[in-house]
C-alpha cells in the first residue's frame, strides 16, 4: 500500500505500491535554495517554499539507493568517482521526473540507471 509522509513543513516522502519510496525536502539543512535558513523557520509559518529541493530514494527495505554520481579531483590530480544518496538543487520538473521513475520501477537497478541519465 502506498502512503504520504510529511516532514516538518519542509518536505514529504511518498512510498509507492511497488515498495520503493522517494523523499523530497526543501528546507534548512537540505540541498536547496533555503539551505542556510534558520532550522526552525519552516515550522513557524503556514507556507514554506523554495525554488529547488533535494531528493533521496529508498529501496523496498528502506535502504538508500545511490542516485547521484560526480567526479572529485584529488590533490594528486587523480579523479575519484563519488556516489551519493542525495541529489540537491533540483527544479520542480526534475523532481517530477524522478517521482515518475521511482513510482514505475520494478528494480533498484532500473531506478539507478534511469535517474543517473538525468545527470542530477
């Protein structure tokens, strides 16, 4: 059974019937436009907004799925590939695409592959 979960007036989670879930957060401490705002600010207002948000995706066991990868140049000049479980500063359209991918997926690998093609 699917369900919605609210998060401190600054985001939500959606768990789908396929067992996968996505978290969408846009508040203090999240990778978004208002990251540096006072931590309690979102709870002090009826409406909280941001032009960007971060997402995290969870498998059927509630474990994070790596959805973002980037390259990091080390001091010695070598490049290290880094995988991350959170992707931030995303537009509403990009978040909607990710929600669709997670909702329609049948495997964890499908989510990883399709979301990574978005180059988050």
